């Protein structure tokens, strides 16, 4: 068995990467949560308890769980990783040119745990003082140092790190490092790229990087995040050499073409199913309206799924070209790709009002531990009951606080090793 390979959405989950809520979420406020892509502030202590219970369920079912913050801290023990982190994260664009020299020196002097905290939770002006920097002197050449209050960020936090699905995604035997749509999330991808490049668990594993196809860190340094974007919540390797990719609020058609070309050129997949969705915050990713429950079963929010325009991409006759064909329906394309006689479809439960509420509360964002076993938030009572009636085991976890971040078990997991079907 390979060390890292994700060949389905429901095969037995063996290894997964998560991120436990921490300081970066405690730094959300009513004033900044919009720009950091949250709808509200969270009760972080309760969110941590809920996340711990989520991890406990996975470990009890035999899943090996890796914590991103721990991996990043261990990565930064390597001097090469530390230098690259400081070079790529603390830049004139992220902290302003006036504070660049002092912040890089501060970061290089920090121990690995503190530096990892800086990279995820950000750096406030007050922390510059705590680190012994001459902020009064900096004020003469740094506009930020001169004008920002002590609690303001010199380097912004990354509260969306809890959604490890998005910054990278494993597609069969390789991984993508994703150019995410919002600038508020760009540095999440650099953090995970550091881990994949330098951490002992990954650096000698020999897996391909599907995107970018240059050295990952160098490629991301010059990446144009604006035109070709991708987030892992839109990517689902479903088996039989097929991957679904949502063309959504967060992932672009340009990127689907680029990734399809790369995957086809490497013989990694035979078919990419592009799923063009309406653009709405309520369903920002494909996995907010559709996730897999079993080899032949999905849960969907029909109001959105029924309107998805679906296209199958396959290798064209000429090398490097694509053959693009429209499909009659999203669900029929999945059934055909999985080669099952009938696809069992479990819709979001309840009446019109309840179904809309439960979609918002991530009822269709479950994560499978094995065929026919999924984790879901307990508050989605109607949808969970429908899933159980279909013969699927639902492990219900509390998510009153975690769910306020707009993500369920699927969003909060980056599978590293999952059995094929």
C-alpha cells in the first residue's frame, strides 16, 4: 500500500490531516470576521472540544490523524524550511516593505513552535514589542508600525486553516497545492507546501505534485492566484479513474482545464467531471451540496444540485488537448462514472425551510470513514434520519460552534490515504 493515495470518497480512510481550532480563531472579532471569510465569531473553547471529539471518533475507527500545527512545527525544526517560510510568507506584500527586515529577523530568532504560531495565527503589532523589537524606531520607516494599534495585525491570521480540505487535495497518487480564491487564504497553501516539502513524513515519499508542476514552493511564489483558482472542497476523486471538480464561487473553469491537462498528461485519471454551480456563499464548494455515503450513495441538496451544468473532460485526440462533452445531468454522470446500476440519492431532510437550514448547517458535508459509515453534525436531525433509513451508519457529533465556520466533517479533513473502491 502506498503511503499517500486517495482513490475514492468512501473507501476506508487510513490517514487524514486536520487542524485543531486555536489562537487564529480567538483572533476573530465582529470587526474582522467578514474579511477573514467567517460569518460570525466562534466560542473557541467549545469548538476545540467539538473538534477533539471529532478526532476521537476517527481514531477510534482506526484512522491515523495528523495535526497540521504539529506537522508545521516539526517542519520548522529544519533550517531550510525555516528560511523558506520566512522568505515566502513574510514579504513586502504581506507585511509591507517598511517592517520587512525586522519581522524576518524576529521570525528567524523564534523557536519552531512560536514561528508556526506566527504562520497560522498571525503577528500583531503588540507582539513586535513582546519580541523586543524597537517599534518606535520602526515607525520612522514603516507605515504599518506607525499607524496600527497594538492589537492590529502586521501579518494576518489564517482562521480558515481548520478547513484542511481546501489548501491541498490528494487525487489518486499525487497532490495539488491549491491557489485559493481569496487573498485571506493564500498563505494556508504555503504552510501546507512547507510540510509536504520538508517534513520527514513527506519529503522522501516520492509522490508527484499535480499542481503547480514546478518546485512547489517556487511555483507558489510566483503563482497568479487571481485567474485560475482551486479549493479542495470542490475536488472529489470518486474512483474508476474519475475526479469531480466543482466550478464554483471558489474554483474556476480555467483551473479545471489546467488541472485536467496535467492529470491526463500523467495518466493519473481518465475523466474529469466539471460541475458548474450557481455562485453563492451558501454553497461555496461542491461538497456543501453533495458528499458520498457509500459506493452507490450520495447526499445532495436538490435546490442546487438539480441546476448543476455538467461536462465530462477526457484526453483529446491530440496530445495536450481536451475532449469536452456536456452531460445530461450531474447525478447521471456520477452513476456512469462509478459504473453502478442505480445511484441512491438521499436529499436534505425536512420541509423546504428545514432543508435550507440543514444545508446551511452542513447536512450534505459529511465525511465517510468507510463504505456506509459517515460522520455528521447531530443538529442535522432530518437529513441524518433519512441517511440512516437508507442503511447508512451515521456517527453524530456536536457541531454547534464548529458549524458556525461553515464547514462539516468533509471540509475539516484532508485525506492522505484512503482505500480505492
